[in-house]
């Protein structure tokens, strides 16, 4: 499926501030970037990084004053397979070495502390895809999607207590529970069609059967309408903008639209 | 300098448990492994991983019951340069991409929360090596080296409040303060000669002037007597043993001794 | 000095909800209530409580739907003495029993964890009033008054890390540091003249020389223009409104004005 | 039932240190102190406090060096009624004013954060005693009694995550859940017959049907064999020993034995 994405960030920087920005879709095997453009309304020399493991792209620069950063692109995300109950769980010994970090607790996903709960709650479920689907079912049943309960510092532990949060919190708790069950899991930022209201979206993916599978634990947007941006251990790794000094987000907009099959010109 | 290391871990696993073990010295440019041996008193099929970025070695296996793991090795750690005040701080744009993750907050080093303090306390110090040395001086003056105040869950924030901790806590707080000052910093586990009592030791390193510099914020052991084991964002990444189920450490011993220059036979 | 206070709270309760409200000035020796009126735009049977120790008044009732609660009063707060450096610190053995709870750590003022810092930082200062004034000086120098860094869950520990907060945070950290120095201290909510913008204000008081002394660690409002409302261990005890179910604060206004001495009619 | 209690605390104080000690049984309507003796192996002038609300007794003094404090007593705890499912829950408006503080969140029992969980989990259970018994059943089913997971800083939130703890943790979580359900609940320290191994024990009580009811959420000791010591919001209020400086507990022993009815001499 082809998707058109327009994302705009407006920030204010009181001083000359180094930033790292991750809003460009990843160069990963599950999607093709048909065309794209990055616009910054201020002259800035940019360094561009590509992460070999995840395909995540980031650019670095030094910004000051009020700055608008816009990404526009057309992405073909192919045909994404939905996680199914039979997807096989690997023994640790079988995992590729680059997958191992996603077994470990991280700042917002302190999975070690949730081990006792996870093992008690999910031990009866068959290993693999079924266990991950059970984790998502549990989230749907026990956690409310509510704005205002959590913030950018909220951990999976706090969401486990609060029983409420937004997409970031649902993903963090899903990741923490998966890792507590010895399943490699990581945070993924995406552009998602059909999300209302449109916004950056946080989901997660698990490694089963030799591949990563995208899952939306909020069930607010279909996986086949998602464009992958960045992947990492948790939200700390995949921030849209990381800055070396205090800064203020003045505004951000995201538009994602599915493109008609009858638009061959743009895909050419 | 040549150093002889013997490290022994004894663990109990109630069930068949997957583990990842990082006790072998890193294959890094600053040290040469002259000879070594890994002994496990239980038949175990091991997978061996080598991290391209840090040279960290880990092995994976499945263990059960009471198990003793012993590493013996002779390592030549060459001539390590001590961090000096003039080591130049890089702009973010100059950093190698693989260094960027060490600018970010992590679980035990939530540097974002300490930004205001760090900038207020250290803004008058010149950038680069001088700033790192000022951070270590601050730790020496404001934090007591005391056992029993902290535990394996203690973060740099808690140590900043408690004003007390052990080597792991000193390193975490040093790392958090460096990152809050836009300096890439990471946790390093080492074998250290002259440490009393002998034990695994936690230090940190900063990236300045195009290289990583080892620093011991506790000042309990000289950097030139250290053998590097693992490096990562914080203690979560460089645990000696990560297990997929509850387990119990029954005992651990470490011996590190400087070898006489008059022992050429062993180095041959 | 005579002060006129008008305070209005507007809340929404989705269900019939029991509430405890503390917005009426305390009946304490340091102030006289000249005249007052409580208005609730909904018929509600109220229970009225008076705390013998602090003079704090609270009313209880069951509310539902959108409710406006208004307090209007004229209060004469006499002549409040300002804390001076020579105010004598009591040994624990000399303290009245009802003062003892204010030596203990509490939810937002976990003074036990700050003991090491407090003793290191303030040990050279003479005991008593001078020590409290040194704590307030330290806050002025090391903590920024900034909105948006803290929230209703923020503890004195977090403010000690963040080095930023609002009146509630300044008071919590001041209280925690005083208790860590064996000085009884408690949180006080007040109406404050000359506060810009007008709002409920949080300050603290310490027990020295046989009496409680009001102190504003933010230095945003003069102590002689304050009307005392409630006192307790920390913000949890002196909330304007405690509810037995989720509710939403739609709005709140506070007006406090100094009355001319030439207005004898109103005081009659 | 008559119970004989011997409790011994041995502490070391490096400096002259003010302390508050709560190891004497409460003077409460549900128990009679037949005979008792307090022994301190160091001359110390003691101040004695009696809390009018809870009957809790405490003594204050200044101690230094190594000190042994021993309490010996014979207590008749009458016939304690066990909490039953029909005990009626009061509306907030009906509660005595002195019970209100036990509705509020406190340091180790932050009930506000557990409101969503508590209401979701226990909303179907009838109000009153049945709800409290359901909370205790839930604890028995979902939390493991294990030493070493928690420490003196552990909150009910952490125990809710860890799903493991000791008597103090069980009580804190039970209290937090009760308060989240609008039930007044408080922490109680007791001497308990039949506890193995003998030790100080932490339980809780709820206010229903016009009285406080003792409940042991660990189910490790029978309520009719308990001697009440102190009651408060949580463990911070009922510590055996609160000190104004760092100190070290060297040892503590507790012996509690049921006395034969055929021992009238001792009760005389």
C-alpha cells in the first residue's frame, strides 16, 4: 500500500542547540520510499546517519530561534503480515546477536521488576505469538486509553499501577511484559493511516520466527497502514527530536493518507 | 602492563535457565589477550558473541542446578593514557554515529533530569577533559563511598539524593552528569589490580578528542591496572550474568595481579 | 492587618462523590475571622470539622454534577512575627507531643533520604532560626521557580534533582531539609496578599522557641499578608479538595486584598 | 487471652542521638496491661507520650554508644472479634473526624494511584467487610510472601509491581487498596503469638461499623494472639525506633507466648 506522509515540527531554541531528529521513514526491508523531501526554514548544515541494524535514519544539526522542520514523502509499505498465534518463539541461543539488547530491561521498560507478575499471569499460554497476543489482550482489558494520566517520564511500572495511558504507555508496558517473558521486544515510532486524530504513533514489535512483527497494543490503527520511522529499546531511543539544551515544542502536525491505486504517476 | 585475572561465579538455577554471561575481557584495541581459559563445571553448549562496536564478548547457554563458571586469563593492557584537562570536546555533528547512543538518558543514568543541576554547577568550567575532571572532583567531594545504601536498582538520581554509594553508583552519577553536559559517556566493567578487596569493578569512559577515556570516579584503583570487560549505556547492559529466570548468586571471587616484567615465558 | 478573601472552586463530579474541602481560614491564635460566608450552588448537607491541633476547618459533603464552591471572608491576621536567626531549636525531649509527627518523613517530604546531604551542607550553620534561614537561602540560590516542571505527584526528592518547581515544591523541599536537620516542619496552605497572579499559595512553618513560624521559601509574598488555611505533614494533608472518586477541576479563582485601616465599617 | 511478651532491641549510636521508641503495648480498649517493665542498660532520662487517639505509647530520650532496650510485659487482649463480611461501611459523612486522615494517601500507601485498579477489580464486591476480605483474598492469590525482595523504602506501589514482599508490604498494599476504595485503613505494629520465627509483626486495621478491626493480610498469625503496639498511617508512623541521626540496629529479639489460664498468680 502506498501512503503519503506530511509531518511538521515547530520548535523554539533559546540558544544555538545541537539536535538529533528522527522523523524520516526507516530504510527497512518492509517499506520502500518512493519520493520524499525534507524542508527546514533555516539554513542548517545537516549530518545524516543510517542505523545498519534498524534502518533508522537521523539527521544532526545545530538550530536556534524558532525553526520549522517538515518531512513530506510517499512510502510503499508493501504487504505487512499480521502477527499470528503460531509464530515460533526462539530460544535465546538461536537469536541473532543484534536482537539480544531487546531482551534487557530499559529505562521505560524495566521488565525485570515485572517478571513475577508476567510469569504468573501468562505462564499457561503457549510460547510464541500466542503469548504476545495474550499480552495485548490483557492490556486491552486492564488498561484504559486516557490522555493526561501519563507524561514523558512515565514508565511501564507506573502504567501498570495507573491502569491508564496513551500509545507510548501501552507500548512500553507491552514491551516490558514481553521481555519479562523472555521475548525480544522493542519500541517503534510510526506514521499511521486512519489514526484519529492524526499524530505520531508509538507501537512495538516482537522478534519471533526469524523476523520482527509490528503490533499496535492500543488497536487504534491497522498495521498495514503504518510507515516505520525509528526502532529502539524504548521511547528514549526513538524521540523525534533530542536536543542538547532546553527547547520548546511550539507545534506539530502529522497527515497520513492512503493513496488510490489509480495514482501510478507518483509511484513512478 | 601484563595482568593475570581469575574470576569465578557460582550460581544456582532452579530451572533450566537461558543466560548471557559477560566476564571475558573485551577484544579492544587497548588490550591484548595473551592467554585464557573458560571453565564451566557442567556440560553446556555455548554460543559466543562479539560486539563489533565495543569488542565486548558474551557467551550464551542454558544452565540448571548449581553451576560454577571460571575465567582465567593473562592480559596485556598496553599503556593507557590518563584523561587530561585539555582533551577536546566534540560538537555533536563531529561524533561517530555509534557514539550517539551514549549521549541519551538511560535507565540508571537519567541525564535529562539532571540537566538543570549540571549546567548550573559546571557551566563555568571549560568544555572537554576539564569538565569531566570537575565532575569527578564534585563526586569525590559530595558523595561518600559506603556499602549498604544502594542496591542493584539504584539510579543516578537516587545516588544524587543519597550522596552515598559504591563503584556502580559513582559511575552512574558521573555518566549522567557528563551526558547532561552533552558529553558522550558509558559504563565499563573492569578487572582492576590494586582494588581492595578484589572484586568486579565499575568505572566509566567519556568520548573526547576522537577516543574513549577510562576514568575511575571512585579513585579506588589506577586506570593502568584495569582490564576492560564490557561497555554499555549503564549497568543493565554490562551485567556479568543476565538470566531468563530467577536465579541466585551463591558466590563470586575475583583475583587480579600485576605480572613481573621478568616473566617473559608467560607472554610468549 | 485586615484582609478580604474571595475563593471560588468549580468542579465536575460524574457520580455522587464524597468530598472533604479545606478552603476556610483556620481558627488559630494568629488570626481572627471578622466575617465570612460559604456558598455552594447546590443543596448539600455539610459536616463541619475543626482540628484541635492546627485549628484547620474542613467540611464534608456529597456532591455531583458541576458545582461551584465559594468562600468570602474578612480576616484580621494581627501582627505576625518574622522568623529570626536567633529563634532557639528545641531538643526532641522538649517538644510538645503533638509536634513530633512533623519530625517524621512523609510522602512528599521523605526527609530520611536527604539526611546525608542536609547534614553535610548545613552542619556549619548554628542551630535554630539561622539554620532554617540558611535552608531558604539555599533554595533561592539552587532552585528555579518555574511552572511545568513539577506536578501534583512531585516529591521533594524530585525537586532536589530537578532544581525547579513552584510554591508547593519549594515548601516540600524546605520541609524535608528541615526535618532532615531534626527541625519540626509542616506544610501550610494560605491566602496571600500581593501574590501575582493571585492563587492559593503553599508555604511552610517550623517549630522553634515554643511556637510555629511561617516562612515563604519562594519569597513571592510577605508573611504579614497571609491568611492561614490548613496545616499538615505535606500537600497530601492540606488539599483544598479531597474526593472519593475521580473528579475534574474546571476552574478556580482567588482574590486577596489588604483592607484600608480607614474602613472600620467592614470590620464592625 | 493473656500473653507474655519480651522484646529486646540492641542499637549502636555513634553520637549522642535523640530517639523516639514505640515498643510498649498500646493503652487501647481492646487490651489490658497486667504487668510490665522497661529496661535500658544505660542511664537515660525518658519523656513518655501517650497518643489520645490510638493509645500508642512512645518514649523519647537521648542515647549514645551501644544500647540495649528491653520491654517485658503481660497483656490480656480480651476477646478480639474477627472481621466479618457484613461489617457495615460508613459514608464519609458518618466517620468520626479523627478517622479521616486514614482515608488519605500516605508515603508507603499512595492509594490515589491505585484507585483505577481498585475500583475495577473490586467494584462488584459488596461494600463493607466483604470488600476488605476480598482485598485480603486478592493479596493471598497474587502476592508471594518472600524475604529479600523489599526493603524499608518499599511502597505499596512497588509491592503491587513486584508481587512479593513481607508482612509490612502486605499491610501497605492492603491499606492502599482499602483507601482507594474509600475505606479508612491504618498500619498497626503488633506482638503476635504463633508467629514463626517470632518477630515484630505488621498488620492493618479498617474502620467499619463504628470500630477498628484488626486484620493480618499475610494470614501468618491469628488476630486473637496479637498485642497491639502502635497505629498510624503507615510504617513511617509506627517505627519501633526513630532516630535523629544515623544509627545501626545490631540485634532484635521478640518472644510472645500464650499463658495458661491456670496461671492466676501472674495476673494478680
